[in-house]
C-alpha cells in the first residue's frame, strides 16, 4: 500500500499511527502542502478535494478521509483493535474521535486559514485559536467518562489516534494544553508506545525541523 501524506498534517498523522500500531507496511509518499502539490492534477485524480491523506491499495483502489481509512485498516487487520467490542464503548471511541475530526481540526485547516486571512481580511490566528481551545476544553470534559490509561479504558483506541495529533497541532496554534490534565495524561501514555513514536511528524522522511 501507498500512503500519500504530509508530515505535519494531523489527518495524515492519524493514519500513520493506525498503520504503525497494526504493523502494516506501507510506502510513504510525500505531498508537500506548502508547495501546493495537493492541487496538482495527479493528486486531484487521487483526491478530488485535493487533500491528504490518501491510501492507495495494492489493487490500485484508493481511500480518502482518515476515518474511512482507519476503519478500513481495522477491518483488514483485527489486531490490535482500534474500536472496542462493547457497543457503548465503541460508540464513545467514535464520538471522541468525531469531536476532533468534525468539531476541531477542520477549523485549523490551512486552506480555511488562508481564506479567512486573504479573502475575508480577518485575523485567522485568533479565529483558529478560539475554536481549538473551545473544542479541546469540551473534549477534556467528554473524555473523563471513559478515560483510564487511554481515552476509552486501558488500550489505545480510535479516540487516542485522533487526540494525539490534535494535541500536537494545538500547540502550533498557541493553545495551552497544560490546563487539560486528562488529555495530557493520555497523550503521555500514548507517547510510550512504539506505534505512536514511529508515526510522529518529526520522524517522517519529509519532516522540516523548525518549520
């Protein structure tokens, strides 16, 4: 399989975590978002919305959107499971992941920030900081119901795969994550696992230290 992705993309980071946790080999293909490579014709053919990540399967079929990719990986490689078997906990893991996927991360996308700044002439940094901070504080409250070592019990789940990249991305926008004790504790627990370490942005072949 090939993963078309960008080292600092939080959506790409999620998929790398899932691949590494499950031990699924893949070819890393960098798509430089800062250079606009996502808008070139060859990538638009892979991703009509000009986004990353894109997972290209051995048979040439492609999947976009991190949630769809990760659930596909969970279907083809059952261990370790990223969705709990218990129906309630399974729904909670999805819920927490969607709070990030739908409620926080889209508001920090580079394309949105550029539109706010260049087209609307508004302060994109203040806008993004506000919505990330509000979303993370809500997530801190929501995760408390099922949190143990990880977001949902004592094993990493889909929720952790989404929380860790978001915490990292939030720091880039100046959000104080140290006031979120449950999320910080979970982040530290994830940092001990090889799958999370190997997927980290600064370990990727296209990483740009200090960028």
